[in-house]
């Protein structure tokens, strides 16, 4: 009797076929997972920067603005500046994920008491319009300047 080493061609083809079948079933679930994570990541970053800008305005005793890099398309990133057009405090780069990230206006300014210049809404959703509510995020600024985050689109 001969000692056998390795696998036969038939065994290798069966393993490759099984991996292909498992990947075909897992791909749609992975795509939705990645979309959900992209929306959550963008909303967490924006929420943190809104809180940061408000606290900087209060601690510095001056106005601090968050300005979108491209009017109301905040997917292109944003900048936090002291005194509106003053020194840059923090920047956020553009997002490469397939999300729609829009705002009701191009910028918001916090005064030295932390109040926002306007009631502003941010809508962050995957590009696929047929997604579930739990995959969408809405961030609203109330007049006091505090952000509120909720699942679903802004109405």
C-alpha cells in the first residue's frame, strides 16, 4: 500500500464549491452590515463633533462654527473653526462609503453660551432607498445647541 499525501482534485473542487455557496448566501447580509456601520460611524462622528464644538464655544467664551465642505452635502466632510472664519480647531475628512449625508443648511454656529444659531437637522441614510428604519439616522440640534440622535430619517 502507498502512502497518500495531499488531496485529490475532486476533494478540492467540493471544498471550493461549498465555500462558493456559503459566500453567495453571506454576501447580501455582509453588504447590509457594512451599510449600517457606515451610517452609524458617520452619525457618531458628527454627534461627537457637535458636542465638541459646543463645549469649545463655552470653554473658550467665543463663537465656534461647524462648516460643511460642500454646502448641504456633509459626506464631503466638515471643519470646526473658532470665531466663524478663525483658526481651525478640528477637521473631518470626506466619507467614501455609499451613504447620503445631508443637512438642512451649510453650517451652524455656537455662541459662547453654547446656543446654536439655528435648528438644524442632519439626515444620514444608505444610498439604497429601500433600507429599514434601523439603518437610518437623524441628528437634530435644538435651540440650546444640544444634539439629539434618533433612528430613522428626519421628517
